[in-house]
């Protein structure tokens, strides 16, 4: 499981939808939300290789986004968690 916090131009550019679509395609579960400070935060869990690929996708982001930094931290997997 990984927690992420995206900095830069990540709101108003479909970054959350991009994250949801990429997670779904990779068979991952989790959540993502816009924050009042303009950042996007979320958690994702699933196969380690898919989580790593997902985080690389988020580093690039969708067209129109400008990801300045993607903070990430590994967390323990929560069995049965869906999101």
C-alpha cells in the first residue's frame, strides 16, 4: 500500500480522474481527493509492481497537469479494504 501527495498544477486538470482510471486499469483499490491547498492526496494498494507503475503514472500525470513533486510513503496493506 502506498500513500501519495501530488504537488504542482494537479487540480482542474483531471488529475484525480486520471489517478482513478490508472488504478482501475492496474487492478488497484484505494482513494484520492483534492485538498484545499491545491494538492491531491490518496492511497492505493494492490500488487507491488502495479503500485510502482501507478506511482510512475502519477509522476507524469495527464495532459495539462504539471507535477512538481510526488511525495510517497509505503504503508502496511489492510486486508479487505476497498475504495
